[in-house]
C-alpha cells in the first residue's frame, strides 16, 4: 500500500518528506488529498512538507492506514528524546558514545553520514533514478548519482577534478573551467548529488549539474500561541582576565527589571569557561587558574539569573570535556556544582522548547568553513552557518581544525530542519534567516584577547539575541 501510493505520486513528480508521507497516508484517500492540496497552492514546492499540507488537512482526523504507517515508522524511527521540564532534548551524544577510534568506527561513521544525506538528496526531483558510482561510468548517457567528495584538485588546463565515492566504488568527476559550476566551492567529505554525462572513454563523468541537499523552501516560522522568549548567551569565558564583569552585571540587572517578563529560557552554547592549557601562553591571560574554580565561579554567575528563567548549558572547545565533536555534556563532578534547575546538554544538540525545534551548536567548525570556502570571513559567521545548512552538515571536513569522533551515528548531520539554529565560538553577534530558519550568532562576554589583537580580529561582545517563540521575531539587546 505504502509503496504503491508513494510510487504513484513520484511518477507525477510529487515528492514527500517522511513526516508529510505519514500525514498523507493517514488520509482515507491519500492521492486525492495531495492532488487537491497541490491544486490550491500558488507554487508547488520541490518536496512537500507537513507545513505545506497542514492548511489543507481536514478538521476531522481520518483513519490511519496501518500497514503504510508501520512501514514509515520502521524505516525512519524517531530518535529517543528525554525531557527536563518544558525542555525536550531530542538528540545529542550524551550517554550514546561508543567509538574506540578504530578503522571500523570511521567506516561506520562516514557510512552513516552518507546514508542520511543521500536520503535527503534522493527526494530531489533532479536525482530520481540515480545510480551507484560503480555503475555510473558504464552508461554512455546522462547519469545521476549521489556521492561523498574524497578530493578536489585543479588540472593543468584549469578544469576541476573531483574524486567522489559511495559505498560501492569511486569515480572522477570533471567540472569544465567554463562551466557555471566552476566557481562552486566543494569541500572534502561533503555529500553531493551529481547530474552529468559519461566521457567518451567512459573513465569519468562530466558534471552538468551540482545538487546539494539544502533546506526545503519555506517561509518564516509559523506563529504559535506561545508567549515565551528564549535568549542566547555564548562564549562566557569565565576565568579569563578579559571577562566582561560590568556588562554581565548590566545583563543580570536587565533580566531582573526590564526583561523580567520577557525571557523565560536561556541557552548557553559553549565555551562557558576559559579553560586551562587551551592555547600557548594562556596562563598569562587567566584571572582564575584552576579549572574547578572556573566552573565554581560560573555556577555563582548563573545563580544571579532570575529563578523563573530555565537555563540550558552545553560545552565548547574551551570546556572540560573531550575536544572531539560531537561532545558529551559535562561530567558529574562539574555539574554537581550547579543549581539542579540547569539543564546540561551535549554539543551539538537538537532540543525542543514549547513546540520550537532548536539546533544549538558551539561552532568550532566555523574555523574550517572560513578557511576553506572563498568569501567567508570571521566578520560574517552567519554566512558560514548558511553553508552548513546548504550541505546539511555542521562539520563535514575531516582532518581540519575540528576534531571529529567516529561515533556509530554522525550527530553533525542536519537531517531535521530546525526552527532556530544558533552557534557561537567566533565571538561575533548577528541575526539572520535562511529558508525559514532563524540564524543566531550568540556573541561573547569576553573582550578582545591578545591572540585576537595579533590577528586584527575585533569581537562583538555583550550582545544578547532574544527570540520570541510564538512569533519568531528576534532582537538584539546591547549591554556594552
């Protein structure tokens, strides 16, 4: 039943996200429901989502198609979630780390990445009928395939040659220097879709079209009846002699007065302390030179936040957890110093607050994005976050500045589209939007360091982005 309905829709050029398929298959007449909905839309989306179909759903819920729904549940099981009051932790690595760092772990890790992103790409109309890499060069015609980038180089004639691979084989792909795609930045280890033509010799594929997993086209967050707001406060760096005491005091005073009824949640995406031995000469820049004393001071600072605000804290690369991502949350000998009302999560973390899905990531990989993608800079970290969303991965490049742990599952794949995507790390501050996702760079509470001064980098400190969970509207409050 499931396959018949979905195949019929696919033959008509109608593709569905898994959740949308579940909604469609729950109707008494699935095909008629989709066709009627599409006839009422001004513009047909590339892939139908639940949000696209919800306005056309009947008020009365119809009977579920048991066998169809069961197929979907088995093929795409929901990740286990844990709740902490009004905050639902949908997914992070905490308690799920199993890797030992051997070859088998790495193979499993990259296979999981490939499988997840291929599933997203397979929904693209342009890639219907894609072939495994091992078969792509055997046909003297247009071929479609999904593959992971292994290597990118420029030939002596100025063309670009990309070696790609999947779980069955490898294949060179040529981008001609006069192609519209010649200036596309393709990074190692990202997963892409390729439409091309096999060369005369059959030894490579000439790319005609590059397909990225990207986000589906959608409007801004749909309004809900939530009246709450969430604030973001990254890169606190307690323990540094450049920690901004006065702006912090102004922020706390604001939360107790003007902002008392505005903020109900506070997310802190990493580098909550300055750490010990993170970079050469750090000991000369520390106000607190004991790691436990740094976390004790952080606990005291967070106690100043009014009791009615729920706090969610995750680690970053300066914190006392493993440096490799994904990072589990803080160990118990640190979390026991804090108020029991604080929720500690890993990095990255998908969480849900009052119906809004938030992806919180400290952002260490921003260094690799800025170093590998032409046009990106530390002055505009939001654009690097857009590149993550386009490729549906926060840190695809292996072997760069971002250490990666080969877990059985790649927790850095953006397989679920969030409502809000927040990061920190680069000490910038900003608000933007990409395809309906609110983008937030969450500032810092540390002034310019000697290292930043040496590299002529000017941070944007003491800014607090605040997003209303009902309307999605976001503003920045300045405490400098």
